[in-house]
C-alpha cells in the first residue's frame, strides 16, 4: 500500500488483504505481479477496490466472484466508475469462479471452482467497522490475550465474527460500525433466491432457512461456522419439519461426540418418535441420545409410546407425561398397571 514490495520468502508470509485501508498505486501492483505471479488475484482485487479497470484488464484473470463482489461494493458505495466497469465485465461472463476465500484467507490457483456471488465476501465497506481496544493491564504477571481486551458488540460489528482478512480483528482506539448493507434482505424472504445474491447481510436469510427447514436455501447460504442463534434455529426446525430432521440425521454421526452434535441427534430422535418411528431408539442407545420431551410440538400415537416404553423401560416417565399431554387415557392406565404390578405385567400382556 505504501508502494514498497517486500521480500517474501515463504507462502506463509504472503498477506491476504493488500487493499485496505488504501489500495496500492497501479505501478506497485503491476510490479508486484511481475515479482510474485501467485499474487495476481490479490492485485486484481485491489484493482476492483480502486477502480483500476485498465490494469485489471491487463492481468487477464478469470472472472472471480470475490473480485466481482468487491467491484460491486466500490461502484455502489463509492460511485467508482472503474470498479463498475470491472463488475460489469465479470458479470458478463457466462461462467464465474471462486479462487479467493475470505473465511480462511486462501487463494486456490490450482483448482478454481465454478461459483456465483453468494454473500461470502468481506468487502471494503465492511472493513471500515472498528472495535475499541479496552486497554491492557501491564502489571499482570499472566499472559495477555488480545481478544479479551476488545469491546465486542457483534450485533453492530458482525463482520469480524465471520472474517478477519485484515488479520487485526478491526481493533482500534475507537469503535465504529460498518455501513448498512447496500440492499434489503426482506424481498428475498418471500421470493426465490437469485443466482447471484445481491449485497445483503445473508445472516438474515440463514436463520429463517434453518427455522423453516429449507434445506436448499440453508445449504447454499450457510457459513463455515454457525452464526449467532443459528444452532437454536436448527433445533427448532428439526422439531417441526421431518424432512429437515431427516437431512440433519445424515450430517452428524450416529454416536456424536460434540455437545452440539449430541443436541442435534437428540432432536432428530424426538422428531422421529413423534412421527411414530422408534427405530432410532434401541436398548443400546446412549442415554445422552435418549430424549425426555417426546410430546412437542406434536404427539405420537398411543401405540408408539407403549412400544417405546417396552423397548426402553427407562423412558416410561417420559411416555407417561406424553400420555397426559395427549389425553391417552387407555395407554395411561396400561402404564399405571405396569408400574403398580410389574410381576403381573411380565406374565400377562398389559398393553
């Protein structure tokens, strides 16, 4: 950015973002590509930010979606005509590619994959958000974690909960939120998603997709890491939508280890039980995957609760509560006889 090209001896020393807070001069970018050809897409993206249309054309790069999103942001937010020309040139191509990745700050030159604009770019405007550093107690004898001293406000500065392309978390001596998205997400809640997503905050689309069990939308929109409240929306969706639960049953192991995966698998088991499918529960099912609330948001048939209790006697309390909720008087009486006269129930068919 200062017009100086440093010596880079290893790929780990290659910076990802070279266009913020200000893009380098054109001649610097031209010399950078000559010296380090593997940084050609870094230079092309800097051209999109600065509006260097002629230099961008000289580079002859593939039409890349992150560069397109960057050029669109510059043309709409800052009325940059050069950026607008770059954006139009990329969007005129029938096939576009994903080569950069703002989530892990990588550039895949060997295997570019076809892609569309999907709201996964930390554009220049987003990087203007800053989070105030709260100060460090130098008297502490213990190690200092920089992140512990940032005044986080993820509702306002959510850019840095997804991305860190500047590799500084946007830390500064003052706080400043990013500008509002250039387009509204509301129309997209009740219409099909376009091939190329407009410049919206797609977090507002991810949560409804998860809550309503829309597999197609969710798979397209979700980020590598779950956003705030996404996990809860997923669980609620599993309770309400059997096909959403079916899909999630293929996404987590049968015997999960992490707390989140255990919760998802347990919710899937609830949905299957209230859909009258108890094959998910066996005598060997770990206790952590055996649900307790098996009567919401709907109830199973009475025979399901009877057979479930026969299969897993430790679930009889849950089955009794389900009978109360569902007003299954006959099934309740059968359970009561089992509890009162367990020896007799072994010799006679109680249910």
